[in-house]
């Protein structure tokens, strides 16, 4: 097992990554809700889901946005720590 010390800078980076992910997930949620609300078009050859399938994806993106935002709060309020892992690019 290897370890990596997570600094305040690392925590800020992780918070920013999660903040961007939250925004992306919310954008995807909005797009799929739009697709879910659109009337079906038999002439359409789109590969994008519509109806219930789009609604399920919108719900999944909403959940992911919520979870990502929870990590923003966690990382912003966090203290530096050491994390043990099996990764190849860690400090020994």
C-alpha cells in the first residue's frame, strides 16, 4: 500500500473539480428533462432518448449533481490528510 498526503491545495483542486462536475451534471439534467418533455417524433432518427428513458437519465444526473456538490462542501471544509491507496504514482 502506498500513501499520498492531500494538501490544502489538493483539497481546493478537488472542490473545484466537483464544482465543475456539479454544473455539468445539472446541464445534462436540464437537457434530458427537455428531451423527456418533447413530444415524440416518428420521423426523428435521433439516438437521444426521449420520454421515460430521458426522464430516468435526468433523474440520474440530478442525483450525481447532488452527490458531487456534497463533495464540494466536504473538500472545502476539509483538513489535509494522508490517504492510503494502491496507485502507481504515489509517494512511497
